[in-house]
């Protein structure tokens, strides 16, 4: 499949070797899926940084956080009959799932949107409390009324849910706890209220009846959410047959709210597509792409920690109103960039 992405020639923009580990004894395994925002005249990424100890022969080791925030290293012999380590991302030991890495969120900025660096005096965001002991992941950022809303995946042995923090200066944060309980992720708040309400896309999951579908919810205050509607489902035989999930905050256009989303098939190939929601009632989907707008084709998208993946939860819309720079994770290891034309995306939409 051919796509319409114009990949940055500098890709990958960021690799694990480009950043120092958060503490002695850990090493960065992956950089993933940055949230994106504008602040202080620059383009900023809030990058998921996944770490683990250096692996020893015949032992699998991984870190978790205690409820007090201390890092604890767990080591398991690879020949332990109670260990299932067939997935590079998740292991099961004695019936309990663990992540092979511990993720936190780190801020980087750029004057030109291509060359990023880690500025001083901007703290990382780390897991806090019993609901984030396996880390925090895949942050989306929305700006409403001069306040940034950070929605991220909060992981622990209690499950996977959506955490919410807010900030105005990116140095001080207010935590609002778990916005949506397990199992839920891929939450993106709209950058604008609609008829006085906040709106957000999210992805509850089901292993039985139902599936990994995109839902929409609304809120009177940005903190308490309800009135949920399922709006995008997987499609048998297509590139998004196994799971779908929202990207960043939808883009307001004259034709509707344009959302870039990811989809995966049974072979775990992750591509990007788009759908369009009604401007006045975003619970109504009025168009969707049948073909993906981006397919993993570059070497850094095909091979890595978990290959054959392009995944986004951040973008910047340019002043021309048509060009969109999408920042994305490639192969669960690298941070990359690509430009798209909204007109080109429109050309692939199939209207209801």
C-alpha cells in the first residue's frame, strides 16, 4: 500500500541513544509516541521514555514503581515454568501481567520542529501512586482556555486506564487522578468546547463481546465525563481489522472535526487513517478513509523494538490551514516526523 506521508529526511528525529537514562542502573530501550504542543514560541514533544535494566544472560529483569515512587527491579530466570515471555512488551509470570519496561514522560523542544533538545528545569512526569506503578505512557495534549490538559495511559497491576493532569507552565502540574477507569486508553480531548461541553475520544477495550473501538464522551467541566458513544469500529478484512484508537486532539476544519487515528490488523501492523465528525455534534461520523494515510514502509518503521508500526498522538497544524506535521512513534523505538496535506486526506475520505 502506498501512503500520502512526506517523511522528514532527518528521520528518526530521536533514538534511545539520544537521551540519558533517568537513573543509574537503567537504560533507555524505546522512545515512543510523543504528545505535541506549542509553548513559548517553540514546538514541544512530551515523549514516552521506556527503560529497563541491562539484561543478563538467562534472566529477564524489569522495573516497577512502588506506591511510594521507589523503583524496584524484578528478576526472573528465563527457564522458570511460570514465565511467559513470548511478547517483547508484556510478560506473564504466575498468572500476572507485567510490562518489560517502565515508562515516564519527558519534555523536549525545538525552534524549527526538526531538531529537538531537552531543556533545563522542566521536570519529567513519572508514575504516582498505586494506579501508576507500571508507569505512564502515550500522552496527548489539549489546550483549552490557557490550560493544558494531559491525558495519558496509567498502568499498574490494577489495569490500564486514563490519567489526567493539567498545567499552565509545564513546570507545575495538578493531578486529577484516573479520568477513565480500566480498561481504557488512547484518550484525546478536543481543543475547543462544543455547545458549552468538553469532548474527548477514548478507547475502552473488551476481550469478549465488543472490541477495541473508538468512543466519544463529553463533560461539563473537563473533569467528570459521561454520555459515552461508540463511533468507530474495526473493519473485517481491512488494515484496521483488529483494533483502532484515537491519535491527538481532532483538527477543526470547515467540513468537520478531522481525527487522525491508528488501526492494527491481526498481524499487528499499525497504520494511520482518518475520520471526520460533524462540527456541531461530534458523535456523528460523516466520513472515514478506507485506505490508510500512512503505512510502515521505511526501515525504521519496519524494524525495532516492535516492528511494523507507525503510531501517533501528536501533531501541529501550520498557518496555511492545510499542512499538518504529524510526529509519530516508529517500531516502538524511534520518534519521527512527517507532513500531510489536509486536502490529500480529504481525497481519501469516503463520506456516508
